[in-house]
């Protein structure tokens, strides 16, 4: 089923997706950025318990439930969140690296969300048994993160090439801030990792500074960064990263681990 919130389901998809043909981006182009402070109209779950995962991951949540007398398996939960996922390149790159991990892209732009949804359906159709662990939802992550994830649920969060919001009056729209890091820390488990990358040096400094100041995050040691297979995808998997590479641009990343405090 394909629902109005960008869920990726098992039926009702467009013919191109059903045939395994990738959608063409030119039909899904939208403005590069959206105002995260504006009111948009899309369904939002009132709590994580109301977020219907069967619409997004039908292979993991079959319609037939366990029969009487069978012990229910522990609930499977989303563990990775790509905030502002764009056209879904990171999700597609991560899926085969972590085939048993549910991950979701969160995107505010409706046309871009629709493209990612169709892209995933096409990949599933042409690669049976693969890409069942990724999905996308149209939402505003700056407002609704706690509506989708429980406390300590996520092990990885990604913020790749976010809108710089250059003007000082618009810095409150930046997706990394001290206030928003409080929310991200809440939904991340201790030891979870937050990844950020940008080609705007000032924004890179801003994101690193916020993370350094926050008491619940610490910088990942360089040797761990070099050994992390995910890090390479930050600068290669997305449309934005590929554009930066083509133009010979420089990137700035900040990768931090969620830590605990005794008073937690």
C-alpha cells in the first residue's frame, strides 16, 4: 500500500516501480529547500506506538500474525534515521551494508518524498529480497522527531548537506542546534552515532561547535572514523555529495557519539 505519508508498501505502486524501473528525477524536482518552521499538511503519528511500520516494511511485518500459543518475537524497530534524506542515495547505500536494520529517510518536500518512495519500490521489484529494510516518510523532523521514535531507539542519525540558512536571523531554522540536539539525544541510545557533513565551512563549524558544547555527545576518535564503513558514504552516496565532488569542493564533517551522564 502507498499511503499519504510517504509510506512504502507492497501494492498500489506506479507501473514503473512495479516493473522495477527507477523513477526519473526530472518528474519529481522541487525547490532545493523548504522552510522547516512553516506549517505543512501531512499525517503525523501522535506517538511512536501509532507509527504503522507495516506500511513501510511489509516484508518484516506480514499481514498474518503469529497464531495462538506462539511466542511473539520482540518488536522490530527503526534504528537509523536519515534526516532530510533528499533523493535517498544514503538509504540505498546503507541498505546492503546493514540488511537486517530498519532505516528511514525523513523528508519535508512532497515531490522528493514521492521520488524516494518510487525509487525504493523499483529497487525492491528488480532485486527481490533486497531493500526491504528502507523506507521514507514525509515529515518535519525539526518538529516531530519524538512522534516517530522512542527513547534510546536509534543507533545512527544522519544530517547530510543540510540547508545552511546563511542569514543570522534564519539560524533558528538549522537542523543542528543545542535545542534540537536535546531531542536527538533523547531518541538515540548510548553509544549511538550522529553523522553530519556539509560543503559550507561556516555551517560545518556551527554543527561541530553545537555538538562539542552539548554534554551528551563526544567526538568520535579519528581512528574510529577511518574504520567506519559508513563514513565513505557521507561524501559519495548522495546527489549533493556527488555534485560537490564534481565541482572539486571541500567537505566538513562532524561525527559524534551519544554518551551518558550519571544523572540520566
